[in-house]
């Protein structure tokens, strides 16, 4: 019974709250809330301090970066100034170099034009002389040598404006090389040889003057027989019968023989002059006259005369009718080039 009563009283006590317990709970809860608030505030303060510290670090880092960037910017600006100064110096040197190069080019052009002008004047004189020698003396080899020297000089100048002149020189060289060859010097040498050997040629009358052969007596002949043979030979020389196909050759006196030889010499000299002047008609007439004189008045059986006659016949067959060029195209080209050079110099 007692036990039941105590259990009832405990349940009643639990169901009925104690009024003194309520304020204590509130105080505890307020303290907890206050402590929590303080904790939160402390946490916030620590977080704020850390944030400030981090911001300060970031600001310091940014400040350092800004300083480094400013320093790098200043260094870059200094380098840029140095580079600008060097670039300006290089521009000045380049301008000076260009000016010097232009001055050198002008000097070179002036010197080249002067050299070209002098070379063209010399070439014109050489061409004029070669043309005169070619027309008057027929000296093809001399003209070829002059043109070859001119072509070599033009190759050394190596000027573009002289290409047409060099082409004209080359055409004239080809034209001269295509001409038939006439050995003027060889023909003149043969004529001189004939003139020099004319004095040794025997006349026709000299061929009939033969020496009477001496009869050698035999060992068995007597003195009387030897004497009679000599008398007979002397008698035979007193009267001689000869046949002359050209009796006028026998009528030449020593004085006439001298003038005959001199006349032949003059004919040969005239033939040489006609050869140099390219006068083929006069050349052939003089050679024919000299040949006629040799055949008519000189001993054709003599070796010297036969050789001279053969040489004259060979010279008479020589063809001299060769149309030589005048080198007019090259002369016109060099004069045109000289005019252009003078205009460029002005």
C-alpha cells in the first residue's frame, strides 16, 4: 500500500513543474546563447583579421608587383630610348651611306661616260682609218685586226648602250671573213722579185751565142792533124748560119737592150701600183705588156726566163675584182653611240 502511494506521489511530482527551475533554465540558455554569440563574434573577428591580413598581403604583393612592373616599365622605356637613339644613329649612318653611295655612283657614271666618250672617239678614228685602208689599199687583214681590237675594247667597256655598235662590228667582221682572199702582199713580192731578176734574164740573141766545143786530140793524133783541126774550127766560126723566128730581136743594140729592161721594170712597177689601187684593167695591161716583151725579146729556153714567164702568166690570171665593204654601218653606229653618250653626259 505504501509502495503504491509513493509511486503515485512521484508521478504527480513529475506532472507538476517546479517554478524555481524555470528561471535557471532561461539563465542557462541565455548564457549559452551569449557564449555562442561571443564565439561567433570571436570567429568573425578572427576571420576578419585573417581577411585583413590576406588583403594586406595581397596589397603588399600587388604593391611589389606594381613596383617591379614600374621598374620594368622604366627599364623598358630606357631601353626604348636607347633603341630609338641607336635607330636614329643607324638612320643617320644609312642616310650618309646612301649619300656617299649616290656620290660614288655619280662619280662612277661621270668617269664611265668620260671613258665611254674617249673610247668611242678612239673607235671612230680606228674605224675611219680601217675603212680608208680597206678601200684604198684593200687591206682586209688590217681591217679585220682593227675590228677585232674594237670588239675587245667594247667587251671591256661592257655598256648596255653599246650593244648595237658591237653587233654592227660583228656583222662587218663576218662580212670581211666571207670575202675571197687576195694576197696583195704576195703578189707585190712576186712583182718585186721579177723586177730584181730582170737584169739576169738573157736576151734572145744571147741564146745563139754558143761556145764552140773544144775537140780534145786523141793520143794517137799527130801534131799536124791537131793543127789542121784548129784551123778548121777557126774557119767555121767566121761564117755561121742561124735561123731566127723573130729577126727584130737581133736588131737590138746594147743601148736599146738597156731601155727594154727599164721599160719592163716600169711596166711591173705600174702593175704593182694598179694592184694597190684595185685597178684591174691597168694591172692586166701592164702584166700583158711585160709578158709580151719577155716572150719577144728574151730567150725563152733559159730557165730564168721560163720561170719569169710562168710567174707573169700566173699573175695575169689573178682575179682582183672584189667588192670590198665600206664599214659604213659600223661608222654610223659609233657616231650614234657617241651622240647618245654626249647627251647623257650633259
